[in-house]
């Protein structure tokens, strides 16, 4: 499984690897160069929207 991570990822595309039981999950991270909001702004917006939906 390590070969798959090494072949598909470069230093510019980090991956999160998590093994649960006998299954290994590989999540590649991609960043948009044209994004108009920061990750922090996006998380705040998502949390705010989610909490409003749960209250309503």
C-alpha cells in the first residue's frame, strides 16, 4: 500500500492515511489557487450554517 501513496503523491499533494481494521484509507488533499475564502473562513461558515440548521 505504501507504493500507491508514493506513486500518486508528490510533496505538493499531501495525503492523509488512516487504517481502520484491515482497510487503509488514503485521502489526497487539494488546494484551489483561485479560492476566495480561507480554510478558516470556510470552516466558520460551515459550522455556522450547520448550527443554524440544527436549531431551526
